[in-house]
C-alpha cells in the first residue's frame, strides 16, 4: 500500500532539493529560508533555459522599440510603423562576429517594457553578463529610466564586471525629439558607457553596438574592447557611423 508523505517530510524534501541548487549556484548563505531557496531554484532554471553563450538583458521603458531593434537586427523583418505589441518575455539567440573576426553566441533576453514606477525584476541582475539599455529620443522619461537602470546595475553587480551599452532609438522622429544628443553623450561619458543613437529603419545603425558589446563580453582578459572615455571612437554616436 502506498502511503502519502507528511507535509513536514514534503517540505523537508523541497528544502533539500532547493539547497542543492543553491549550492550549485554558489549561494554563500547556509541559512536560507524556503523562499530564498525557491528563488535560487528559479534562477537555476533560468540559467538552464538561457543555456550557453553570453547572456545579455535588453531592457528599458515600454514602447521604446526593444523588440523592434532585435527583430530588425537579427531578421530584418520589422515593418516600420507597424502596430506596437507589448512583449512579455522572449529569448533570442544570435551569432555575432566580433571585431576580432570570431563568431560568438549571444543570448539576448528581451524583457517586458517597464511602465511608470516599475523596476526591472531583481533576478535579471544576477544572470546577466551584459545589458542593452534602450530609450527613445522622443521620450525624455524613457531616458530618465535608463539612468535609473544604470544606477541599479552598478548597485547590484557585486564586483562582477558587467558590460553595458545604451541605445537611443527612433532617431527618424526628428521633429519629436526630446533628448538632446550632446546631453545624452555627456551622460554616457560620465557613466563610462558607450551610447549610440539608432533607428530601426536603418538596420546598419544597429550592427556596431552589438558587435562591440559581443567583443567586450568575449575579449581576452588582458585586453579592453571598449575605448576609454574621452577618446575618439566610431561608436560614440550614430552620426559617426
């Protein structure tokens, strides 16, 4: 006759399973609550889902064009002016040629657009090797959101080196521009990140940012793929491309 496990033994088994995942993921705390352990289990599943390759989180305010950028970059099939549909979550796998001529795999994690008062879920900070922060040049609030995201990345990375690039999208909307190019570049220099202004209608403008990001993520440890702030570079703005 088969017996049912008691509630106590079931919880103990669940805790033991979660504890193994926590240890596997390098969690230093031995006194996890069950909630902590469930989070570790979730992160382990997320890492497994994302698989091998550098993990890049693409994030920003809602309706700035994150998904459109990825669709146009990878497939060239985004129709400019098409109706906006909110993304829940998606993962794109891309083979990107670095500036060293070597193809590397990126896993681009397309996150749900953030609305007013919303923060990026904390678990993204622990799984990401890099971030692409996106704002729209016709929306000043979306640029302010990028600033907040960058501050949160700096606070959450815990000494881990994380590559960050910033894209100012929708440069084709010239008459509706709210974010001044020079102001944005000055901010980027202060934050020590590279910033490009891009447009989904110009696919070539999307290539260099992801090439440089991939090069940075996969570079030999003794070298730096990103020029130091203050030096001239082809990637400082879309006008230089």
